C-alpha cells in the first residue's frame, strides 16, 4: 500500500507551496525588503563611483592646469629674456606693490658696435571679455573676476599686435586677497594673478590660474619664475 505524502503548507496562507513545502516563493514583504537592500547597495556603489570619478577629475584638471600655467609662464619668461634692465618703462615693479603690467624693450643685437632694441613689448593682466572686477562671475565660466595674460608686441606702433598668452588667470595670486596686506607673505601686497616684481636685475613673474572640474570644484595652479635682465 502506497502512501502519498501530505501536501502541508505551514505559515501564512499567502505563501506558495511547492513540492510538499521543500521550497517556496517570497512574500511581498520579503520582496520589498530585498529590493530596499538592493537599492541601498546600488546607491552605495553609485556614491563610491561618483566620488571616485570626481576625485580623479580633480587630479586630472589640476594636472592639466598646472601644465598650462607652466607653459604660459615659460612663454612670458621667453619674452623677457632679451629685455634690457634699463629699458623698463615706469612704474618699476618694486615691492611691496609690484605691477600687473610690464613694458620693456628687447635687444635686437648689435649694429655698428651699438646695441639696438625692438619697439616696446607689453605683457599685462587684463580682465577676460565680459568679466568685470566686481566679485562676480560675469562671463559664467565658473571663475570670479578672471583675466588673461595679454602680450602686445610693438606696443604703440602702427604694426602693434596683441596675442593672448593664456586665459583663466585668477584675480589675485595664490591666497592673496584685496585687503591692503601681504596675506601670503611673499613681500607683495594684493598682487594680482599675473604680477611682476623687480629685485636687483631680476624680474620675478608670478602667475595664478584657475579651472572648474567636471564635478564643479575650483582648482588653482600657482607658478613663479625669475628672469635676469640684460644691462
Ligand atoms: Ca568668470
Ligand atoms: Ca602677497
Ligand atoms: Ca592682500
């Protein structure tokens, strides 16, 4: 005589009973809890992915900005190399003010034993087009009161030419702010993002640039170099 095993379902009547209760489905509550746990786990993974991507973006942007600032500084220094110390136009960029603009003559070599000079060259900070010096980001590029480094060759001559050496120049260099004090202790008061300082026969050039990362974080690159001028 054979006996059929009884089909017994314990617990809630809402459960689905299969093969004598050896396995069963999920209740709605269990399903909801599982989905909530899954959502939390996915949320955690997404947050981790987002923070990692943002951190990588900051590193990449900082690296690119540092490279851009170094290249711009090299171009400025290259223009200054043949400059004559005695050809600097006033005001001379001495501490504690320095200047954000420098006009000078570059040596062309010798003619008949006499040193000859090019028409004046000017390198200067200028606010970016559409930007005002008002503490606001007028041109909407994420940088407040940003400017450009403008090179003017043959300044004041009929063949004068302007070249933008770089943009995204910070209004003030490093941690400097406009308060009549030398906040960063480099000897200059309220020095702008492009500044020149004359010490002896050397010109110290400082350049500060900013950029916005993909995640909306502002990063800065501060660079400086010095160039010994000719007599
Ligand atoms: Ca701006
Ligand atoms: Ca300073
Ligand atoms: Ca200051």
